[in-house]
């Protein structure tokens, strides 16, 4: 174990820019399928379509290769990754209802590398609540209820941990392992018990507290590239061509035999030059919820008014493209604790444990350990069709024991901090993606429209009230766990709970985001004018074009979004195999 972790770390450090044998230099004129974007969904789709199917597939990725990258594998590098060129670092439109510097100097992240956001994310792997998917079906995604989608999660997963739930998949390509335990996680569980929160198996029902599961193997990150592209790539080198630094700028259409517009190929920009490549069968957009709508709109598919305003020839008027933007908005919340053993991120012991065994605090991004999913009164406000019959959690608190300094600390009478991410899981506020220009290298305009709905603020305050309950438990008082209140919200006056709603109202406005963008090309039925794809992910009113990524979700799920994106990729490739009579 020690040997393998050391060797892997050494390799990543030594061979930074070496030649990636998986990347092709020789792009053919035509492929059966073209997949755009090698993130959570795109890598799974490309693998599925090219694995012993007799088909040829081209995977085009705008970012660079992840081969021997020194930052991607290690959780300790999470912060550095966010500042690296492997993050798109999007600007966000000035927000009307929230006060965050977003729009001034805060950026919205997204992976720009083979593996997409799975190569830079927090590695937390949660399928979500089964009710999410039943609700998707209620919202028009026929065939996407929990019973339908559960096998696709399971087939992707390879639980490498004895302690993992019986319900987790085994034998799939994505290695997942359970997070660590330390004195802090034990305290959190005791505190949860004190206030009646149950421990749950979050491969089934997530409402309660659980140790979380990471996309990690032997201490190293498992991105979609590592799991689905690199494993056994030599066997697929003829059937799957992968090109990096290739930004797809446009889809080309001709009038098909049915009279509909048929997607026939794409243009892409590589090293400043434009390349063109044709698809015999289909093009699959997996560029993520921010970029897939951009490519559709640049290609003439989107809201007619907006396309005309941009002087783009309309191929299909689909008002839902770029609409319905959803995200979990969240906030890093700092608590103080008095004893160093409960905030162990940088201790020599925890670093030694990671180097020796690939385990412990440093094997998880920001030291994430325990996660709480909690239902509030305002639950499911964004899923109104279902919220009466389906008990969605609406708040997530992701506890870490990272000792991160706090800039706004008003009192300095403690030694350590912990950090948690408090997120609203079903915000009612919706945003949109629009084109800034017709230049494909320009970022799209991203307007999340956070906090435009009062209920979202109420949900957030309920989340803080739950954290106050934690603060008041005997277990947490013993370690001096208490909220570090920011002075910017007159925090020094509110050291102890219960704090007034006004304080939290101020706190929430300086919120961040959870980077779970989705839903901007949603699945829906004929008759729903905002639907962009049908239940088989085919773009409506045209032929030869599908979307398979976070964009197709009808609404955001009740937890982190990579697991559903992996599932979407798996189900998409199964549907395409059925539609084109390919081997399973
Ligand atoms: C910083 C961060 C932390 C996160 N933490 C977690 C977490 O802990 N747990 C969790 O479950 N989820 C997390 N997420 C969210 C999760 O990673 C995403 O929901 C998921 O990866 C989305 O999958 P996707 O396939 O839709 O898009 P992505 O994985 O983002 O992949 C899209 C790919 O398309 C490429 N692309 C874009 N435009 C073009 C173009 N024009 N041409 C060619 N290629 C293009 C991109 O470079 C990218 O590689 C996090 C995300 C971020 C950014």
C-alpha cells in the first residue's frame, strides 16, 4: 500500500507534461458518433459506445490531457486545482438579490481537462434521494424513476471498501470508497444522536447523517477519465479517438429525408485552427450545463428571440435551451473548536497516515467526512409537483475537519476552525444561460439568479437552526464547537444561539455556490414547450443530436451531482445501443 501510494504520487510529480498515449493526433474525416466533452457523463458515453460495439467514436474535449497531472489525483491539492488552468473559472452575471462578490471577483468553477469537473471536484459521491428520480418522472422524464435509474448507478460503481453499503455497486469501473473516521466524526455522530438525527445508508435513503463516500482509490482521485477512458484504453484505440484542446464551436445540419434538420458534424477549434468532422449516426453533447446550451445556441437551437438578437440563423426554436438553470447554493460556514485533535488537517500524524496508507483526513477534499441531509418546512419548493408525496431533504451540511483560517474572526480565543458547507438543496430560484456573443471562445453569460425567492432564504435559515442544535449538544459543547460569526453581519453580538433571523439573513446574502449547475436542457414530454430533449435524450425537432450531461435533469437532485451525471451517461449509452442495435 505504502509503495503504491508513493509510486503514484512520485509519478504524478515527475512526469508533468509527458506525452499521453491515449490521445490521437490523427482525426478521421468521419465517425459513427461524436461526443463533445469528457466529463462525468461524456466519458461514460464515449466508453459505452466504443466498447466492443463495432462503432467508431470521436471524443472532443476543450481542456488538456490529465495524463500524469500533478494536481488532479491528490485531495490535498483541491485548493490549488481551483486556481489552476484546469478550471474554466467562469464570470457570473451581477446578482440582484445576493450580495456576494460574484460578478465582481468571485468565479464559478468547472473542470476544463479530461475528466471535466470530476477531475477538480470535491469527490463526494452521492446518488441523491430515490424520490428525486420519481419526481423527475413526475416532471416528464418518463423512464427515469428510481427503479429505472438505480441499476445504472450500480453498474458504474465499484465499491472497494468492506464497510460500504450492501446496496453500493461492485464490479463497475468507478472505484468508490468510504470517508475516514476520526475523533471529530465520532463527536458529530454522537451529537446527531443527541438531537434525534438517525444514521443512514445513503445508497438508499439519504435523510439523516452518514459518513460520505468518495470517488477515490488507494488515496487517489478517480475521475471519469481515470475510470472510464484510461482503463483498458489500448483495446479501444481503433474504435475511440480522443482529442484534447479541441473546443467545439458549432454543430452542422442538413435537411434530412424526413424534412427535419439532421446534425451531420461539428466544427472545433484546436490550436487556433478550425477543424471539421462528420458523424454518420449521432452527435452527443456532454459539455456540461453551462456549455451545452452555449453550443446549442451557437448552432441555431434555442429561444428564437435570443438567437435573432444574436443574428444566428434559427434551426429550431427551443425556448428551454439555457433556461431552468439550477444549482445548490451554499455557503462555507466556519466553526471554532478548542482542541487540535478535532481539526487535524495539517498535523504531521495525518500527513504520515496519508503517505503510509492513502487514508485519513488528507485523502478527502478539504477533509470532508460526514454529511447531514435534512428536511425543512420549505422543502422541495422547486419540485412542487411532487413535494406533497415525496419527502425530499432540503438542506445539506457537509462537515469537514479542515483547519482553514477565517478572515472575519471577531474573537481569537480558540485554537482551531472547522469548515462546513451548508447548502440549500431545492432552491426555488432559477437562472439562465445566454450568449454573450457569437464567438465560441467567449464564455456564456451565467446568471444563477440566486435568492430571488424568499422561501430559499427561509430554508437556509432553517439549516442554520439545525446547526445551532448541533452547537447546543453536550457532545459538541465538550469540544467548544461554536459558530464563528462574521463581523460583517454584526456577528460579535451573536456569539451564542439562538441568533436572530436578521443575522442569518445577512449571512446568507454573502453566500457562495455549490458548483452543481444543471437543468439547462431539461428532459420533458411533447407539449412542455420548455423541454429540450425527450426521455431518450434526443434534442426535440431535429435528428441525430442528443444531450447527455447535467443539463438534462428536470430539477436538481437532493445531493451532489456527479453520481447522477455518471448515471445519465450510462443510461444514455444503453439507449443509443438499443436504438442502433449494438451489442450490450
Ligand atoms: C469545484 C467543483 C466541486 C464539485 N464537487 C463535487 C462533489 O464533491 N461531489 C459531486 O457529486 N459533485 C461535485 N461537483 C459537481 C460535479 O462534478 C458535476 O455535477 C459533474 O461533473 C457534471 O458532469 P457533466 O458531465 O455534466 O459536466 P463536466 O463534468 O463539467 O464535463 C464537461 C466537459 O465538457 C468540456 N467542454 C465544455 N465545453 C466544451 C466545448 N465547447 N468543446 C469541447 N469540450 C467542452 C469541459 O471542458 C468538461 O471537460 C463539483 C463541481 C465543481 C466544479
